C-alpha cells in the first residue's frame, strides 16, 4: 500500500469459524474502524427479497443448514462488492476488505482467486460445540434467525462447516492462517485479530500514509 493506486485484487482478511464462533460480531467491530470494510455473505443473502428466485434459493438451502450453490453465491458477492466500490463505500486503494462467510468452501476460494488477495485468515476456533449451539439459540431469539432456531438445522450447519468450510484452512495453509481462541471474551478475540493485522507489511505501509 505504498501509493493510493487501485490494487489488482482486494487486500483481504478472512474471518473463518463455525456458526456461532463470533465471525459476524468481530467483522462488524472491525468494519467500524477506518480503513477496514466488512462484508458478511449471510447478510447479503438475508437482504434479498424472498420473492425473487435467488431469495427463494437462499431460504431453501439455509433452512436446511446447507450452502447455496457456489456459482450463484460468488456472482452475487461480486455484484455486491462492485456496487460498494462504485459507490465508494469500500475504497480498495486504502481499505482492507474483511470477509465473513465467504469463501465458504474450497471451490469458492478458487473462484475468488482473481478477486481477492488473502493476507490473513483468522480462524475463530471453538471445539466446544455445546457452547456454539448455546450462542446460536440465543441469537435465534434475538435476531429472528430461522436457521438457528431448530436443533437439527444447527447440527447440520456444524456438519456442513466441518465437511466443506474447514478444508479452506489447508487451501490457505502457511503463516497466513492465524488460530484464535473463540471462547474468549469478544474484546480479547478482537485484540488477537488486531495483533495479527499489525504484523502485515500492508498494514505498516498503510500506517505511514496520511489519508
Ligand atoms: P453464520 O454466521 O451463523 O455462520 P451466515 O449468516 O454466514 O451464518 O450464513 C447463513 C446461511 O446463508 C448459511 O447457512 C448458508 O445457507 C448461506 N450462506 C452464507 N454464505 C454463504 C456462502 N458463501 N456460500 C453458500 N451459502 C452461504
């Protein structure tokens, strides 16, 4: 980030973790800090009009705890992020893109290679599935999330995470992947994520810039 010219690919930080691990919470906080732009794929899906074909598809898959097919997901994501660039909400030349919920499997990661340069993958790890399920049930009541309300769907979402999303960690193997204990208090999780960000060359260059 030595100048303010547009990078070829978005400089990206991924937040990865099982449902309930706190991806959305951390993404939202990070996104409220200048020079970080947060996009949660689940929020993009939830904002769709459920009368549209894609909106229907989302309800159909998410209510079973399954992933929406890759091609439509990545296409929807591309349209959404392009809109954010065009409207200057996200400024790729000076902002980090913080993605949560996408890519959600290796195929999506491959499809997105040409769009994003993944600088870090923060793996919010919490092996205690009982704790995660507790958080999801709490969220279901507060945020009206139909996919978190049913025990069988919650278990299916964990299974989908293990089978499809976790292999992403091997795809991006190396020092890019930062394991973070997601059972800690949210402020401590944020602290660990920021510590990881601050080791980045791109961060050090951004820090020197007067914007
Ligand atoms: P959580 O934060 O609990 O993991 P999300 O809000 O990210 O859940 O996603 C809710 C649902 O939306 C998923 O279970 C899935 O059906 C759908 N979805 C979200 N992101 C993707 C994606 N990248 N690919 C396919 N389906 C997705």
